[in-house]
């Protein structure tokens, strides 16, 4: 089979890496890809939001199946367009992807289906939002309704901060269309957890629970990023909690979307806050998470193509998904200045010659020029290590990244530390 993967980050490298292991795959193309993906797939210079360009490529190359990494093309309706053109594609329709692309849509769904989540109100007028802020508890969370690349959520400790956040979205239009509505919600305390699941509109198969590290600084300090590292399985997710997440969050969401005529085919990502052992949903995403995918897919034993095809053909109930009894830790290496502005085009040295069973270096923001690998983004690499325990996977990940160098390279030295303290508490 000829596959076409859309995207250019660590998530897409992990997808291509896993799919390349399938005996049924003869060739993988990736648009636009990166230097790491180029070792496994043929990269084509088409951008992820160029829907006509992507479709023309899939037609011209007689692609058997297209797999979408990022949210942007999904929210633009790539799955609808491909299906209309009789091209097989893995990913939800535009309507189903609203579970990610509109936080107010997701909130309405959660309330309708009884999915536990923070109490919230949606506003499109400043006056009404300000009035509500007069009597709400603090801190309060202000969220832009639409896609904002992880920058649309502001946790406000005072009423004035909350007013400023609302104004930046509704009046100053700092988030463009994405900020035309705001969701104001109750602040939840607890520990965050990610559970991704395969879904075919009816059946839901959860993946191994993971935790990521959103903040730039050690000890979860400083501004939010796309994600500085991840580990799986998360010790926080006991079998009992996993069962609750499946029954109280994932199944109700999938059923609710089907009932309203927008069945969800793809990967549903639940971003959860665990408080007193109970899962509250902070948000849904309509695709694989990054960096979580870089720890979850290496633990997947089943052929990913078999699962993806079962989703596309709506027969996920016939699939058994098996996982390795190991732990995985991924440490993300970033450019100096990230998540603010950062340089590009710096040479990277010390990359391992080849991947092993226990260490894979996934590329995110990299490019190749005259045989040299150069930095090309904020998040540059994700170094994933597998071992029998989280602790040894963590040690292996840090040992493996030590030889990798580029000017200004930064990473958090405390990835997976929380898992170790959760383990010692249990
Ligand atoms: N109600 C809430 N209470 C506490 N923290 C929250 C709440 N909502 C969001 N957050 C924090 O903000 C982060 C981003 O929010 P999220 O809803 O996941 O939006 P996005 O990923 O689109 O930026 C979360 O990972 C969490 O750390
Ligand atoms: Mg999130």
C-alpha cells in the first residue's frame, strides 16, 4: 500500500516510523515532512493547509490511504474533501473536528452528554462577559473559542487580568476569528492526564495513558509550549480511572457526535484534569497529540495500519490492540528563545547513526541541506527511550540526548519526575 502522511512534526515522524514497520506498506509520502521523516518517506513540498494541493498529490500518486497529523487541515475539512473525491483518509470530518476547533461546541457536547468538565459560560459580547466576571470565583480560565496553537488559554488570578484577557480576544482580536467567542470557565486543581483513543463512530479503543509537560521551565514554571516531553504509561491512571475515562468521557463523546449526525472517525484526544480520582475533561483534540504520540506509538505492538484501516472501514470492533509492557519517556529539545522567537538553520551534530529497539530520535523542526541536518523550528527533536520502568527509560533518554548538540539547545531536565513521585506515593 502507498500511504500519505500529512504534517511535519515529531508526531508525524512517530506516525511514519510506526507505519513503516507494517509489512503491507510499500511506500510512504509525507507533506511537507522534515529531515528525520525523509529517512523513511519521500517528502513532498505541499503545506498542510493546501487542501487542493494535497488532494491533487494523492490522486496523481494513486495513494491508498492518507493519514492526517495536525488539526488545521481537519478543521478546514480535508476529510470531507478527500471522501468526496473517493480518496481514503484517516481523520474526522470538519463537523466532527469541531470537538477541537470550537471549545464552545465541545462544552455544549460535554454538558449534553453529562461528561464531567469545568463549569463554564460562552460569550461573544464584552459587556455580558464582564458582567459574569463580576461574580465569578478566582482564578478563572479564559479560553479563545477557536484554534490558537496552544496560546488561546489564559489562567487569570484577578478580575482585571480576566477582563484584559477577554478584551484581547473579543475586542482587540489578538486571536483573529478564533477569539470571536470566549469560554470562561472554573479553574480546576489536580493533575493532568492525556488519554487518546481510536474511534470509528461506534467503537472506542483507548491508548496507553500519557502525561506531557506543557510549561517551558522545570517544575512546571514559565510560559506554555507545544509540549516539552512526555511519558507513558502514566502511573496516575489506575485501571479503575482508565475505566471511568472510557465510560464517562470517551464513549459519551463519541456517542454524542454520532447522535448529532457527525460521527467521529479518527483519534480522539481527551485532555483531562484528575481531581480526587475523578476525571474532568479540559478539552478534546481531534487527532494524535504531540509529544504524547512519541511515547505512545513506540509502545504499540499491533500494526498501526491494521488499526487505522479498521477505523476507516468502521470495523474497529474486530481489532485487538496490544501494548508492550514497557515504559517510554520522551525529552523534547528546543531552540533558544522558544516558545518566543528563535533562530533557525543551526547545524545539529551528534545524532545517532540509526535507531535501536530502545531509543528513537524523532525529528520535529529539522531540515536537511547539503547532507547536514539543521534546526528549523521551536521544537527541534524528541528523544524517546524505552525500558522496563519509567526510571530507567528516563535515564536512557537523558543519556541518549547528551551527545546531540546545536547552538542554544534547551531541554527540561525533569521530564517524568512527576511519574516517579506518583509511583512512590502509590
Ligand atoms: N479549567 C481549567 N482549570 C485549570 N487549568 C486549566 C483549565 N483549562 C485549561 N487549563 C490549563 O491550560 C492548558 C491549556 O488548556 P486547553 O483547554 O488544553 O487548551 P489548548 O490545549 O487548546 O491550549 C491545560 O493543559 C491546562 O494546563
Ligand atoms: Mg490542551
